[in-house]
């Protein structure tokens, strides 16, 4: 290493920024994350820095003097004038300060890393100036992995340390903290139930040890989105990183599964439109059984779990067994398809209602009336409707949609094999047959309020 990574205490200390423009503002944004006494040195400040002074978050002085620099924890220099920066650097060094001069590495005693801030948990990433793009990429990946609320759990632990030292025998403390940060309290905290997590920790402290059996299992119904792994939510990635076992079907892309922790058990349940190797009842039983062991179970579903994903049966099975559940929403295929084509799914004064419908029902209702809500001013996204295309088209035309109205078909949205086909309502079934389209595809039909407003391609995705 050519630079030693370390954290510099800022409490009760002064940090000086020399400059009044954007370079200085960038450094100010970083330092404002700390509790340092911030001093801005410049004859004039831009609006952002002036606002910081007006709000009392920083002090300002026009003159750079030895007194200002003396005993400063850090000095950042970024005036935009190389000559002035060099002179300020010499003055700061004479005052014994650690200095960073923007864009002049030869004049830097220290550099600012990429930071993942979960105060008081802070991760700093640096490359000694060799690969800033790589450090930003690593930062992005860590941002995805670390829950936004994890710092709050660390802060609570800090406040409770005196209680632990008084009430928990030394031999039991390591196990207690391992339980707090790796067991049920962390899982409960990161799903937003901070009060319950805090109560569990305090009860354990009062008992003098972590619970002997941490049996609080959890079932997370997680939306995997349309396919591309970078379309998952940060919460979905967190749950994959925490999961002990993951149940997934064939519509979940392998790249998404790569985001899971390596030692998580993966169970393929084989579901797809029209047939599946695992009956829904068996899936319900398996996810409940695993959660009852105290494991963190992820039921990974393509798109959004609450849209034609049979989430209700799984939630009811978990509730009957007394297992905690949560739903982590995902991007549904209709939205992903519209985004892929660069189109809005609704348009003012043209289509002001969005309908999500399915052509495939259940045993009691195998052919649902999926066109019943279609009409002027609607966009209807038809899921799992390829095998019912002829019935769907006839239903739309019976309601008044012209036979020549366009329908677009989207397959494998956001995946490498993504395809888009165009048909009309009248030719839809034939196009699907000719192209040998089977299984899952999205049919998105736009029905303008005024049919003269229809534009080819606005229709479906």
C-alpha cells in the first residue's frame, strides 16, 4: 500500500475548505456527513455554500490565515486556480495540517475515498487514484448489499453496550452480539420492525444471554423483476444475501440467483404456464416447513409477487403456521416492456386507465373473462394469454376495438433473448402461431378514447 486507510476523528475539530465554488462544494458535501466544525475560506461563496453558512452549518471567512489553518483536522483546497491552490497548500503545510488539493495528487497528503455511509457503519473504498471507476462500481455493489437501516442497529448496540457489560457474563457476550447481528434481531430490524428487534435484544440482555434457540423463521416473497438482475430492488438483493434457502421457478434468470449468498440452498420448483412439476400445495408446505426450522426463506418469483403470482396461497399457509411473512415488490413485466420500448403505458387524454389481466385462470375458472375491463381510454396488459389469443381477440373486437388495431407482443423482456413482435387484433393468433410463441409473453393493447388518436406501436408491448 502507498496509502494507509484510517478514520480521522472529527468531533470537536475544525475542517477547513479553501474555495467558494463547485470544487469546494463537493468537499463540503462529504464533510457535512460528519460532526466537524466546517470553515469555508473564500472572498465569495456560491449559492450552495452561502446557504450552508446562512443555516449555521458552516462558518465563512474571506482571508486565508495561519490562525484559520492552525490545528485543523484536515484542509481541502479547491479554488480552481492552480497558482492560488499551490500557495494555499504551502501555507497549510506550514501550519502542520493534512492537506488535499483537488486534482493535484502530488500536493495531497490524503485522498477522499468512495464512501458507503450507514452511520455509524462506514465503508471507505480507495484505489490510490488508479481506478476511480472501479471504486465507484464497488461502492454501488456494497450499497446494494448493505441495508439502509443497518447503521441504526449498530447505533442501538452502541447504546446498549453498558447494559451488556453490567448484565451479561463476559463468556456470553460474543454469542449475544453474534445473535444480534447475524440472527433474528438483524432480520427483524432490516424488514422495518425496529421496535420489535430492540425489545428482543433488551430481553436477551435482561436474561443474561442470547436465546438458546433462535427459531424466528421468515418467508419473504421476493419479486425478481422481468429478468435483468440490475432491475431488482435493493431490498430484493438484501433478502437474497440473507436467505438460507431460496425457492425459485424457471422464469427466474440464473444471473439473479448469482446475487444470493453462495451457501444458500436453492430449490427449483419447476413452475411454468400450463404445467408444473411441483403442485402449489407442495410449495406451500415446503416453504412453511423450512421457515419453521428458523430459516430465512425466500420465495423468488418473476416480476412482482402480487401480480398473478399465487402469493395469497403462500401467505395464507404461512399465517396458518404462525410464520412471519413479507412481500418485496418487483418490476412487473408490463412496466418493463413499456420501458424497453421507451413508451409510457398511459397518455393524457388518450389512455388514462391501465388494466392488468390474465387469460389463464384456475381450475374453477379456467378461462376468465379477461377483456371485460377493456374499452376506450384503457391500456390492457394481458399476462399468460398466448394460448387464449383467439378468444382474447374475439372478445376485444366484440367490445368494439377495430380488427386493424395494433397489438405488440413482448417476450423475454430485459433478457438477452428479448423479442418484440407486432400484430393486429385480427391477426394476433396467427402471428403467435407462425412465430411459434408459447408460454409467457406480454400482450399490451392500447385503446384510445378517440380511435383516430391511435398511433401504431403505442398499443402493446
